[in-house]
């Protein structure tokens, strides 16, 4: 029985090693798209120039004066001005009143995209400043988007 467990374990290990070895593509992603920007300081200048660059039209949007209870949306538009595919891994908001939807597919060099953000003012009052932190395979890894509003009673 012990020998069977060892043989099964070795077979599973071999399958995992073989499956992880190639540059497989899934949903438009390939292993060559993923860089580790956390170690970008150690990259040569030539390697750093090959990375994607996330360039937003604006990093801040002001909704102005809004009536408490309104749900407002805005699309932060961006372009990949780098030289490899841009992968946005997450777009997290600073609180539950703000949600964001980043693109799921890689953005090729020269292509554009947008991150849709919805702000729900029902639990807010006065001057409001919210952040959405975008994480991607860029250097630096994170980009902060800001939303502003002045929430007033109806």
C-alpha cells in the first residue's frame, strides 16, 4: 500500500512538472506576458524598456456636487504605451461604496482600455475622496486613481 502511494505521488509530481514547463496560452495570457515588477530595480535598462507602461488620460476625477443616494460612474481611460502586453491583475477601491471593473484580457502595446468605476453616495456626506488602486505588470506595480465628490442632502 505504501509503494502505491509513493508511485501515485511521483506520477502526480511528474504531471505537474510537465504541465508547468511550457509557454502555454490561456485566455490571451502567456507566461512571457508576466513580469515581476517588484524586482524591476534589478532589470537592465534594455529589459526595463520592454515592460508595459500604463498611461492614464487622468488620474483624478471630480463628480462635483452630488445628491446623497446617487450612483455615479466614470471610466478611467488608459493606453499601454510600453512594449509588451499589459495585464491588470486588480483594481481595488478604498471602501465598499466604490466598485471598479478592470479589463480581463491583456492590452497589447499601443492599445487602449478603461477601468469603469461606480461610486454610491448613499452612505456618504460632505467632501468625499476615494481611491482605486490598480495593480499591473508595470513598474511601479501600483497606480492610484482618485475620485472626488461633494455629497449633499436632497
